C-alpha cells in the first residue's frame, strides 16, 4: 500500500482545510480502503470525517427529506420516514450489500463509490478511469456486466450504487460545502458520464465535502419500489435494476419517476418511460408499452446485448409491482 498520512477532522472547517490541500475524505471506508489495498487509489492524505455532525435524517420545510452524508445505509433503510415516504430508497439500500457493510457504509460514501469494473480494479489492465490515456480493456475484453447506456470510446463501466438509482428517479439533490461556500446540485448533474474524461466521476470542486442528500417533496399518495436483477440473490451487483415511483389520483397517473441501474455509466433516468405513463390509466398494456422505451439509445457490446431486453423486462416488471395491473 502507498504510504499516506491519516488525520481526523474535528470540525467541518478543519476538514475543508485539509481537503483543499488534496486530502481524501473517508468515513465508513468500505470502498476507499479496498481500493488503496489493491493499489488503485493512493492518496497522500486521508481525512477521517466520521465525527462531523452530518448524521441526521430530517423532514424539510417543503415536505421532503434530508439524509445527512454520514447517515449509514442501515440507519437510512430502517428510518420510519424513509420507509414510509420513500420505500424505493429503503429497498435500494437493503439490496445493496451485506448487513455488515450497511452498518459501516454511509450515504455520502455510497454515492461516491467507484465502479466495480474488473479492469478498473486490476492495475495490470488498461483503464482510462484509473490511468487516463491508457485505453479501455473492457471494450474488447469480457464485458458482460458493463454499460449499454451513456458509454464513450474511453469508458464503458457501470456505476455500482443502488441508492443512487433511487435518488436519481426521485429527483434528489446533493448538498455540498467547499471553499466557496455551500451549494447543491441535482443528482443527475452530480454524477458525470465518462465522455473523454472518465477519471472525473463527480462534479465536485477541489476540497468540496458532501453534507447530505435531499429528496424533494412529491405528490401524495406516492407508491414506490426498487427491483434488482442479478446473477445471484445476494451480495452481487445489478445486471439491471429499476426504481419506480408513481402518483395516481382518480385512476390516472399524474406523476411518474423512473430510473434504471446496472446498465448505465451513471444511474439512468428514463424520461421517455415517464412521459408515456403520465396521463394514462394503469394497465398491463401500458406498463409493457412504456417499458419498450427504456433502452432507447442503447449501445451494447459483444457480451452484454442481453441487457437491452433485460432492461425492458425489468422496468415492465417493476411498473407492474408498483402500479398494479388493473
């Protein structure tokens, strides 16, 4: 492991000062420590922020929900307000990892985690995300688990977070604090598609710190849920997934929120599916027709063409589960 300096921040101001000097923030450490052991990440300074006051879950004045960056995945999944207002988030978190990891990993760390692409984690393989300009071994290698949406010639790796798919569907925002003060970004703008700079994965400025994720107020009643399709039932990353939230009033869908995971370089919002649903009455035929739009723009590779059809079927199935088949 590359030698590094460890420091524990006693305050947000102290953390930001160390972050401006190039340090890397760490809390649960369930991703960064593994990458450091594998030689993928080699920060000179690691800043422990685990004691900062960022572990609160609270309702916002506008009727949404704010999750502090240091709330653990287990705490968020079990919280009564999360389970009642946004079960899609609870389900995504519970399907993400083992109980031991959920007890350690934080919301901020979860949305910052790096890809599980085997070529990225193998320091002997070419990877533009790890070593810009080195090439992408996945494009001509074994790419069954890789992305079909949002890819570029430089990177085809998927984003691994299940919770991020739920946050993307719900239109959540990421709250940040940095040298220039506080700001917030729509979740869809926080995580970046690879383009020609796959090594830049988040729209963070130097030294910025995630303070929380805010889910906006949405019309009630709201029914929601998360479906994850994977090679084995537990402790595995998604081949495809679907986060769905529907507001149905007087038998008509008034609002639809849909996003997919396991298929995109970032959690993939599905506006064409949403638009097809709004104004219609729930039915099996509607779910099927809307889901056919889920894979628009897909660019499958040699070994993951099955994901095109699997994505459509996953979205259709979750629409049926959440919306019923009346």
